[in-house]
C-alpha cells in the first residue's frame, strides 16, 4: 500500500543558476533556428564559466549552405539571454563575456536514423525511455514540493527584475520539505533558500527579511507554522553568483526540469534539443497524457512511460501506473492512449504543435505545471484530451 504519512523534499534553481543560464542559451539558439525553419534539427549545448560562454552542437537545415548566414546571430542571442537574466558582474557581464560559437552541421548518420523509417514516417531521433506524471495534489496536477519550489523562485525573480527588491541577484536555489498526511500535502517542515545578494554587507538574517514575505505569500495558507525550520543563505554571504562562481552546463538539472524526484526520469535532458528528439517531445507527450488521465478522473496519480528506438517511428512500449488510485485499469489506459494520440515523433509534434520557437521560456522554473500560452507554448499542459480518453475506455 502506498505510504500516506511522510515528508518529501524537492529543489528548484533560478534562471540565474549557472546550469540554467546554459539551458536558456541553448533553448534560445533552438528557437532562433525554428523561427527561420520549423523543421530545423538542432542539438545545442552550452558551457559557461568566468567571462566565457562556449556553444557547440549540431544543426540540420534543408539548405545547409544557409547555416553560415545564421551563425552570426548566435553571439547576439547569448548576450541577450545573459542580459535578460540580469548578469552585470565584473567577471560575467552580458557586454564583455567572451562567446565562442562551435555549432556545426548535423551528422548525416544521425539524420538518416530520423529519416529512414520504413513506413515513411520519421523515426525517433534516438533510443530511450521517457516518463510523464500527474497528481491531484496541486491545481496544476503537479507534485507540491517541486511546484512550490519553482513558484518561490519565480516570485523572487519578478520582484528582482521589477526593481522592487534591487538587492537580490540572479542566482538562487530553493528547497521545500513538504509534509503529507493521508497522502495529501498539508505543510512545510523546512524551507531552504540560498540567493545571491548584491549588497555585500547583508547577513543571512538580512536576506531572510527580504525574501520571507514573498515565500509566505507563495505557499498555501497554513503551510508555514512555528515548527517550520528556515535556512536562508545558511553558509553566509552569497555575492559572487552565476558562472563566475560555479561553471554551468546544459542539461544538468533534469530533475528540477521535471517532477523534483517525485516521479521517474528517463535520463535525457530537454534544453537545446529540437522536437524530433524524443528525449524532449515524448517526455512532453507523456506528461500530456498523464495529466489528461488524471484530469479525466481516471486516477489520482498517473505515470506514463514511453520507449523508442532510433529510426523507428512507433513507440516500442506504452506503460501506465496509477499506484492503486485508478478508477480504470492501467491496461485499459494504455490501450486508450494509443487510440487517442499518435505517438510517433511526427504525430507528437503535430498534436502538440512543437515546431515553433517556444522553448526558451521552458528553460527555468520547470517544463511542467505551467499555464499553456496562446502561441502554443506549454501545449502539453492542456487538458483537451479528457473527453477522447473517456470515450476510448
């Protein structure tokens, strides 16, 4: 039987975290190529350290001769990301950081794996397993620890960028230990928040005085009690932040990007990858399906796993688990999923409209649990498959 009373912890990191700076740049590069050519194939990786950003990876265009024309935009894209995040430090400044662009043409051998499916539908860009998850414990159908860890940092970023809290810096991490009773989140036993601050004279107590009101307004009423432990900048000063303080790399925050450890992750990162890469698109599809299963009332919790082989279009397996909370047998959910949505790479892209420049916004504060945008961003968060699923059962 699933445990009902326990404490579970998840963490988030801000858009100014070194790894998230790299995710942002990689996704901005992806968006730039998709804006020019919706079928562009991109695998962009970014590394950042003191006064240096290096961008590498592969790009496939219908006319590879045009690749050189687009390359001149990469420097500008990276600097725009760093400026928007807010870095103007002496050793990491959007105007003076050295940008090295090592992007090159996509391997023909990788491309043939995608193109050569026997049924003329493109094959998966790689082998792998992808997971999606949904739970009724929050309105967004996300696990509470990761959802509220993200929400705290998004709120702090808002007040920092608006000028309301000018002493806060871009680099920050949050962590919540959420108490569950009867399987439902009811409170927070500890709050950890480490945030860069621009005033060197500030103590940990000073930083807490700035951030505590925003944390309290973000968490549900009654979750913070006298017994809640607070750890704000527990190591003391945090003035040097971002890639100057710690090197960053694309794809190192995959648990932050997904469910905070409350559900499995297949292993592949998302940022910088175009939607022919099932690491990304099939993970979005799995979340979309799991969320719609839960929204349809078929289960209180649902995990969906999809598996693929490179060059093969159809998933090798579809697996559902409702953890004993289901109103419908998992095997029936698996059949329904295959009936209501094509799970080939192209079928996923078309259903979720993924061939758009919508990825830069996903690079921080989670790829899931967000509000769908009018332009197609976060389309995998829609619950428009509910009625079809019900009919398919």
